[in-house]
C-alpha cells in the first residue's frame, strides 16, 4: 500500500510540472484541479511510443463489460495534437476497452505536454502496473533514464523507489537472453537474477544459472556459490599479480641460456624483486624428461 502511494506521488509530481491550460482547445480548458471532459472517442489516438505493447483480449473484454455497467471510473489523460485530435498520455487499455464497449465519448483530462514529457508520463504510468515482469520493469527504468535524460537519483524520485532497487533492475538487462527469458517467464526469480548479475564472469553466470534450475537452489545457496567463485577469482588475481611482480635482472638471460645449452631444452627463470623465484624446465615428452635427468646424473 505504501508503495502505491509513493508511486502516485511520483506521477503526480511529474504531471504537476505540465499542468497548464490548453488555450487552443475548443472544449473547456483544464483547470488546476484537473477536471475531466467528455471527448469523442474517434478524436483520440494512441501514443505511438506507448511502452506497453501487449493487451490481453480476455482482460480487455472484462474491462469493457465493467465499463458498460459502471462507466469509465478513471478518465484517460490526453494531450491535444491539433484542432480535432488528441493523443493518449495514459489510459490506452481503458481506451481500447471503451472501443470494445461501443462508447462514443470518454472522459479525459487534457494536458499540455511536449513529446518527451508525454513519453516520460507514459513510462511512469506504465511502471505502476502490477502485472509487469522484472524484465519489463528493467526496460522501462532504462528507457526513462536514456530517453528522458534522468539519472538514477532523479528516477528514484519520479517512481518512489530506492536508487539501489532501480540499479538492481537495470543490471539484469546485461544478462544473456536465455537468462532474461527465464526471468520473464518466472522460471528464475528476481532474487536469483540479481545474484547472477553480480558476477562478472559470463561463463560462470551461465553455469550458475544452469545449477539453479537443475538443483532448485535457493537464493541464499546461489549467493554462496557466487561468493566461492568470487573468492577463487580473487585468489587467481593475486597469483597473477605475484607473477607480474617478477623482475628481469640483467644476468637472468645469460644464466637461462647456459642452463638451456647444458640441458638441451628451454629453461625459464622467474626471479622476484626480493631475490626469490623459481626455475622452469620445459620438456616435450617422457623421453626428453629422461634425457634431462640423465644430464643431472652425469
């Protein structure tokens, strides 16, 4: 319940910025209290940039039946695009249901808004839907930031969500299409997806994803696997860092050449800055190894 109130505040804050009177409209102008007016349905057009693409026929039929019985309880929000045409800012589902119900007019709020403001309002309204899957939410957050030039902080204020929540959703868009599809189909939970998205190793991301599905791992179990992988990766990085700290002393190469000539194979000396190190003797087969051992016995 608190979440819905926060979202409502975010949308209200957005709409209030463009709650100006439409001086060119022939219908009564919208006053600050946002009074709605009846507009001919054939003068209203959908927003081509509407973020919502799928409308279930069965749900629309149920809404149409409700509208026939009780009327349109929540007016649409539109903007005027020319003298006799309006574009939907929010409420396309209600608009479609009104068409299905055979209505000739529909109540609507008339706003003045430019293209970016319309897109922003449509996206913010879309994010309030309860039937969105995590991928749809993530895409909407991403579009709001990219197309409306919003930072995560500003978006947090718009939609009433914590910045960390927005960040977690956006990160799952970097997952592979297979993993995103599993999230979309609810085969994989948002909690599992968040754990996988926190791993930089793409191969291990896919491995952990398969393990979660195959063994029905809980989020906590998946987190433990991710932590173990992270620990192993850091250990490997330390090893690589130690090797990279090896210095090449001017006398190392001549010594390598002398030992190589003596053993008849490639020899590599890794010497650290503190004087410690190791000698690597390469051999290609068991026979070459035996030849090397014979050299030591001579």
